[in-house]
C-alpha cells in the first residue's frame, strides 16, 4: 500500500532510519535517534510517500521537497524489495503533478555500507526511469560524492 502524508509517525521514522542505515553508505548513516529528525528538519515543504507491506511493515520511503526554489526528492527501499518495480512505483508517484524533479545520486561504487558491503550506485535505475545526468553539477563533501540528476515531464 502506498500512502502520502505531510508528517511521519515516530514508528515510521524509526523504520525509515533503520532502512536508511542499512542501505546507504556508512558516511550518511544516523548515529542516534535524532539523526533522521535532524535531516527532516532541513527539508522545506516535505511530502512523504510510504510503501507498506500488507502486514503494515514499512518497505520504502520517498520524499519530495523544495531546495533552492526547485523540487527535489529522496528515495530509500529496503533491500528485500529491490528489483520488484517498487522503486519505479515510488518515482512515478513523485513525478505526478511535478514538471521537474531533481536529486543527488552517488555515482561511484567506492563507499561502504555499515555492514561492510560496497554501496551500489542507483544511477542506472534513474536513467532507466527517464532521468538525465548533469555530470558538471556535483556535490562533494565529507559525507558523499554525488552527481545531480533531473527528470522533466
């Protein structure tokens, strides 16, 4: 079941944070319970999308928000549902009512996840879903190296 909402419950935040820490590079992980709340506090006008299993377990989260007068988004899926079309389902929900969507995507496979595995870049997934890469626009800091992607209706 796909839900969209303007706020998240404490339980949803805990589940999203756990998926985030499992899926993203270690450099982006949250070290305490306030980490995800702190991240959310940086987002302007967030709209959250939650994908739940039939039993109510949170499987994926996406969010679109305003940054620098543009619409941006973030997506995270539990590894259990990779390759099942759920990411495309979430992207299509994000694209509704939007002429343009932007995101930062880690495009190098050198970062390690908390479990020691190499983080696999999702760049090809976004290319398959109609996004363009802007290699000249990069985010480089101590936490990540990423390239800007954009989708236009």
